[in-house]
C-alpha cells in the first residue's frame, strides 16, 4: 500500500482534472468579445464558446430587465472556425479518456488496498490509466492552445446574420474556460506521469503472479 501513494494522488489529481475538463467544455466563456456597436449587444460584451455564442440584450425587453441571447452552433457551418469544431470533438474524447483513466486507476488501487497481489494486473492497469490520462491532457491542450492563439491574434469569425454578431470585435480576451482548461491539462498530465511511475514492490515474501 505504501508504494502506491503517488498513484492515489494521481487518482485525486485526475478526478479534479477530469471535472475541470468537463466544466471548460460546458461553459461559454472561451472568448470574450468587446463590441463597439451596442444596438443589439447592449452590454458591448459577447461570449464565444465551442457550442454557442451569447450576449446580453435589452432589445424588446421591459425597462430594467435584461435578456441573455444565445445561438447554438448547428451542424457544420463553414463560417465557424476549425478550432471551435476541433474543440468540440477533442474535449468529448478527453472526457471519455479521463473517465477510462479513473476507472483503470480505481481497479488497480482496489487490488492494492484489498491485498490482491497480482503484479501483472496491477502494473498494467496503472500503465493503462497513465496512458489515458496523458491522452486526455493532450486532447484538452490542443483546443485550449488553438483558441488562445486565435484570441491573442484577435481572429475574426464571419457569423451568419441570424447570430446578430459582428464578424470581428474591437478587442477580445481569453475567457474563463481557457485557464480552467490549462489547469485541467496540468493535472491530467501529472496524473498520467504518476500512474506510469508505479513500480511493483519485490520482496522475499511476495508471491507474484
């Protein structure tokens, strides 16, 4: 049991990383657009996510009230940049890979803490878990880096007219989803490293199968 403390930490870090990956995938604040024309986008700020775009509008709303308008990305639209669609697919893969990593770690730790001494089985499951964690981390890293690059270079998006969004903002900045994704990447890669570092203890009294 004492030799698997690092792998127990890997499970904890992997769990937090997987949760943060799921959170970053679900929230819309990937890119924060600052818009000069406030006719429709009343607050002058719009949020571009990987599933939809949202902004606050006072249009056709009673005085003193505001309404959040969101438009979901439907199917494949050529006007939407590739990094958004890549983020959709890669984060879904990351979520699935992270779940597989947690499952493999749980099974290996169960054997360790229940005293089921099976060197090949335990070692292989920790290796598999490490592989899944690292793969999940890389699947998060790609869309986070790609979208952050688009933000820093103030890339425009030619939205369809139904979105009520300008093609380019006055300025844009990284939303909350990007730093959350970066933390998720770090935790998942650490989890993978810790899982891969497992070495089964060999003692004179140990019967290995």
